[in-house]
C-alpha cells in the first residue's frame, strides 16, 4: 500500500512540474482536445476500442478505471494528463452488500484506453482515387478484349462454334474502338500489335469453323499483308486448307508452296507437314506421280507410317508392282521408337516394379504409345491388304510375300494377323477349303491360334458341320476361357441341334466374358423367344442402345414379341419404326396392313397391302386379300386382275381359276364364265365344286348340258362316298360326318368351309370373304323299291359372295333362278 502512495506522489509532482515549467504543454484539458485525439487515433489504430465516455478522472478498482494486470505494472508511470486518486476514507473499505452495482471487479480484461478513443467514430477508409487517364482506359479495354478472345477459344474447344464466332466478333469490334481511342489520345504509336494479331487470328479461325470461308480468307489476307506481324506466312497453310475444302486444289497448292518457301529450313517438322499436304492435294487431283515425288521426299527426310501408307496407295493406283514392293519395304523400315511393353506388365519379380507398372499402366504416356503403335499396325496391315492381290499372279502368293517381308522386320507380330486376313479373303471368294487349310496351319501354342480356331468354328457352323464347329469351339474355350467368340459359336451349334437350354447357358457365359458382345445378346434373345419366354427375350432385345437399337433385325424381333404379348398398339409402333428403317420391305408393309385390318380400319389396311404388292407382286396372301377386298367393295373389275395374276402364278390350283370365272359371272359375262368353268372341269375332273357351278350355270342359261353335268356330279359324289366308306372301315380311320362333304384334297381351296383365314405372318385372325365356297347337304328319300334313294343336290354358295341387289326400275315380277330345283330326275340317275 505504501508503494502505491509513493507512485501517486511522483505523478502529482510530474504534473506540477509540467504545469509550472512550461505553460505551452498544459495537459490538464488534453482529453477534451479533439484535434489531438484524432491525431492519436490515426497514429495508433490499436487504441480504437469500444469503451464508455471518459470522465474527469480514473479510479483504481472502478468499472471504468484502470485495472491492474499484474504486479509487473506496479511502479510504472502513467501518461501525462491522467489523474489518480488514492483510496482514502470510505473508498478504501469494501462497499456494502446492499449496493446494486458490483464493487468494480470483473472477470473480463479491458485494454488500457485513457483517452477513450474506442468510443470515437473511426475515420473512414482511404478511397482509391480513380485514374481517369487515357493510359488506364486503354489498359482496361485491352483486358476486356483478351477476356473475349479467351472465351471464344473456350467455346470453340467445347464445340459451340456460333458462340465462339460471336465472341470473336465482339473482340474485333472492341479492338477497333481501342485503336480509335488511342488515336484520339495521341497514343497510336504505343498500340499492342500482338493483341491485334490474336483478335484477327481468332476471328479468322471462327469464320472457317462456321464454314464462312470467304470471310475467313479475307481476314487471313488482312493478316498476311501486314508486315508488322511476324510469322504471318504460316497462315497461308490455313488459307490452303480452306481452298482444299472448297475444292480449289490449284489455289490450295499455290498457298502451300508459298508457305513452304517462307518457312526456314530449321523448322523441319513444319516443312514436312506442308509437303504432306501438297502430296494429298495431288492425290485428290489424280496426279499420282507428283504425289509420289513429294511422299518419297518425306520418307527420305523424316519417315512416318502415315506418309508410307499414302506412298503405297499412290503406287497401287499406278499399278506399278516394283514400286509397290519397294514402298512397302520402306514402310516396314520406319522405326516405331517405343519402349518395351514389358515395363507395363504386372508379371515381374520385384514388388517395387509391380507397383510402378500398375501406376504407369494408364498414364498419358502409355496411352500415347498405344495409340502410336495401333496407328503403325493399321498402316502396315492396310498396305499389305492393298498390294497382296496385285504384286503376284495370285493373291495367295502376294500374301505369302507380304508375310515373309513382315516377319523379317520389327513388326513380325503382325504376320499372324495377315494370315488371318488371307483366310478371310479365301472366304470372300468362296474358297472354303483353302480358308480352312490356312487357319489349320497355325500353331496351337501361338497367340493367334485362338482367333484361327474361332474362325474355323464359324466356318464349320456355316457349312452345317456342327461336330467340327463344336470341336474348334471347345479348343477356343480351353485355350482362352474368357473368349466370348468361342462361347457364341458353341451356343450357335447347340441352338442348331435344338439344345436350347445348353445354348442359353453358352450365351450367358459369353455375356459374362464380354457384356458388350452383340452376337451373344441377340442370340440369347432368339433362344428365349424359341423357348416361349417372351418377356425375357424382349428384355434382351431392348438392351440394345444407340445405333444398335436401330438395327432392323432388333426392331423386328421387338415388334414380334410385343405382338405375342398382346400389346398390339406398341407392336404397331415398332412395325412403323421398322418401316422407317426399311421402307421397301413388302413383308413389313403387309404386316402393318393386317394389323389395321384386325382393328377394322379397311382403308389403311388397303393402303399398306397395295404398297406391299407394289414392292413384291408375287405374294399370294396379299393378292388374295386385295381381291377379296375389291369383291367386298363390289369392284369386280379390279378383283379380276389380281385373281388372274394368282392363276398365272399357280396354274395347278383350281381355286384362282374359279375365282376368275366367278368374277366374270358376277360381272354378267355368263358365257365367259361358262367357258372357264368347262376348262377347269377338263383340267380338274374331280372338282365337285366346279361341277356344281356348271350345273347351276347351265340351268340358268337353259342349256341341255345341265343334265350331263348333273350326272357327272352324281357319279363323282357316289364314288367319293364309296371311298370314304372303305376308308372308314379300316382300323384307326375316322368316318366323315358327311359323305358328300368337300375335302381339301379336291384342289379347290385349302381353307376349311365356314372357317376363318389365318395370315401366314401370324397376325390377328381375319375372316376370309371367299371361305364359303360350297354347302353340301344329304337328303334321303323313300323309293318304291324299299331302299334309300339319294336326291341330287345342286345348291351352292357363291365363293365371291351374294350378288348385289339390282335397282327396281320396273314393276315386273322378278325372275326366279331356282326353277332347277323342281326338275324331275330321270330313272337313269337312280342307283344301280
């Protein structure tokens, strides 16, 4: 307590000293000096804290005064101007407990703020003064232009060419505004030429990407004519590409050569690429000799597989055998320059090497190497396939030369694939034995032997030799258990033998090995369809996506399965989709017509049947439908044309000839109909229906031949009745309900009487309008002799339907055409 008193005394003495020694430094009212407080706040920002409004004095122990931090602060001097009063009297004792406020001791530490600067409003932040100078405006404009150029490039990389062109145009407009701004400000000499080059180059590229070739050429020409742009001569290559796209090959070659002349010899890669472009233009123009000259220069300076392939193609076009051999040898001499593939293999002894191989197996470098290797192999195999049939007398000898040449190069692994291609060529030419011998020549332990066995299995399956097909299929399965092609061949063999369950298992195994196997999925759907699992089969065919879903075979199977499931509406949609894929398929058109006929839409059914007949006039079911439709519509003349075509196509079937005769009779040409019926009777004397028509027609015409035809009809029916009785007496035979009923073997119609015609395509049943051809009745009468006397039945039903009622234009009595039924039968018709 004594130390505090001493400190207070020293403070009082210091204040008195300042007051008496120098009146200019009177600090008694410094707290009220606003200017001084602002200076302190700007000088020491850490003192800006929130606090209550300062009073006239600070008191130890109060809530607004100084709170001792630690004993280390004891003995330190206060700032000038502070007042400190030691506790005396009642202030030195504890306050009564009845006080509302606390004694001033708090748990929160407060910062030392003698001038209460925290309560004052902080000064506003310094504002950056806007620079309205022309230089700053130009800099901002340049940034906006570069941002638009970048946006154009990004849109072009994403494939949005319209947006890229719009951004490029906007950048070009702003760049021109920038030039005017610089000229007005007198800063035209400081213009950024690189910015102008970027804007114009981007604009020209986007014009070309949007097929605006004229605008692109004008922009490129604007760049190339400006000498301030360095390396602008390269853009002549772009101009040559545009001329090539337009088919202006001479101008394209001119631009390429101008660019080639201006490219320095140090830029060898660019010169080689320009030379390759020139060679391709010569190929397009058919000037193969000039193209060969350019390509040979490339292969001598910087050989590559793509240029080597083009050289072989040009020599092939010239049909020069020596050049083809030499160019192929040059192609094989191109080094691949790739590291060994073993470093990517996981079959290594060292565990660290295995980890490294797994890490770099799918990196960008390995992807690039695989792409380069694949491109090289494609070029070599394509070149070999092109020249093999021409370099020797036979294509077999040519393939042998290519194989031997490849084996002596670093691409020896491609020899086996070329042998496989040789076997495929034998297959294309129908030389199955040579193809089989070529495939059998492969060593069973070679890597290509699996592909050879797969092809052999397929060949034997096509020949119907399922045993050998299964033999080589088993070889494939044993040598490579993950080969989907082997399982597909085995499943096809099992399907051909009728083992549907085994075939299903093989196809499922093929899908397990390769879920993307189209053959396995399609064949599995067929097997399920044959087994009657329509829902599962439909799921298989509906798994095809993309372009595979538009295959006509897949769409047809889906339509058939939907029809089997009873969803005719979805089936009709599927058939309509199939018709869009194969618009000239007569069967699809007929099927759609039958679906409309089943729904009762005769007009649409007639439309599709007409189209089907137009594409395939030999379909008898379509001819039958059209003829029946015109009979129903009472257009006999059109029906006659179709029945005559059917009679020409099937002259041994009396049905169509009788239809023709019926059309003549219906049209009123009774004599023509009688002549046709007589010709049919002579050609088919056992036709009961023809005799019935003859009896009725002769009776209508009042001819005497009616009795003769009636006698023949009686004898024919009696002989048929006798044959049926003899047949029914044999063991296991069934007696017919009517001895005089017409059989299908009569040659008239294969359609049962009063039956419904079923389309051979499997659509809904459609009632055939020509099914009711005859109705035969048995009548028994009692004679004087005491036995049954059969009565001749001459009634019939017109296969073309009832005659249309004639208009009643007179009041006369209608003619009765049933008088023949009252004629008396002579004794000569009685049974013997």
